[in-house]
C-alpha cells in the first residue's frame, strides 16, 4: 500500500527581513530536524531561493545544508508548510523524506520549481551515500520528478517507484520502476489508458516478466471503466 504521508506539526520561527521566512520542521524526518529559510512568503504562498539545513536528531549538530532555486509551496490554514505529502493533482509538499532506492537509508526530495508535466511541481532528489555519509543528487530520480506529473510515489512493500503522466483529458500512463543496485532504474510495468476515441477506453498493460515484455490489451465502454 502506498502511503502519501500526513500533515505534520511545524513551528514558524518568524519572518526575516526582505520578505524571507524561516520554518522549523521537527517531525518530517526520522533522523533529522530541518530548518528552511525561503526567500519570499506572502499570503499563503512561499517561493524563491531557499536554504534547507538538516540537523542530526541524536546530536543536534548540523548534518548538511542543501539548496533550492525555487522552493515553491503553499501554507495551510495555520500558515504552516507540510511534509511528505504526495497527492496527484493536489498537495505536494516542499520536502519529502523516504527511502527512494530501497537501500535501508532515508533519502530526501526537495521541491524546485514547477517544471514537471503541465507546469506541476518538480523535485531535486538526493539519496544518502553511505561512503560519503551525506546526501548526493541522483540525476535519474530527479529526472523522474521532472519528466512526469510531479513527485513519484514510493511503494516500499513491492520496492517500486511509480510515476504518472497524461496527455489532455483522455490519455493516462502509469509506469513502475525497480531500482537495481549499481545499475539504477529499470522499467518493469506500464498501464496505458487511452480514451481519446470517445466511447471506449483502450487499456494496455505491459509487464516485464522473465526477461521479456508481456502485453495485454482490452477495450471497455467508458461508462463501465470509469463508473467510480
């Protein structure tokens, strides 16, 4: 089951000069407390250049500093940011902590502008490097979070990363990837839903099984397929 996260309590430290604002996140990560300094906050929106400082929760010492050219996000009704929320066509938090490469260590995705599909949120994705003992940028995972509809989902039970893309109202594609050690991403599943014909939807499933792709195509009446 994919978990999208939940609203988390944050402490607003206060507004800084020149429109800057600082937020402290205590419960976004299992291992780190976080401070965010973002360039501009007005009304319900924060945006612009930002500095993200991670502090080891055991020692309270600064662990690493990361940046974003445009940490664009909205505040909730309590004027607080969220974390770890990934909702398609809806809320996507400025920071997402999870184990994206399934190596047992916590990784971090940082919102950076609106460069994904249909001007949706895009993310820079950092994985924890055990040798360097710090977070390093993953170009592959960052690509997934730029080339699709926002941040990808993580299915830790099946060890899959899931992306979504679309074209207009009536064509959708769900893609799943495995992460292979030392090799990177490997596409293993696609679900294509094509309702561009009007009355029917053509559903094509492709799965990589036993070193080859297996394809299954079925056609459904639109009212039956989308009855929920």
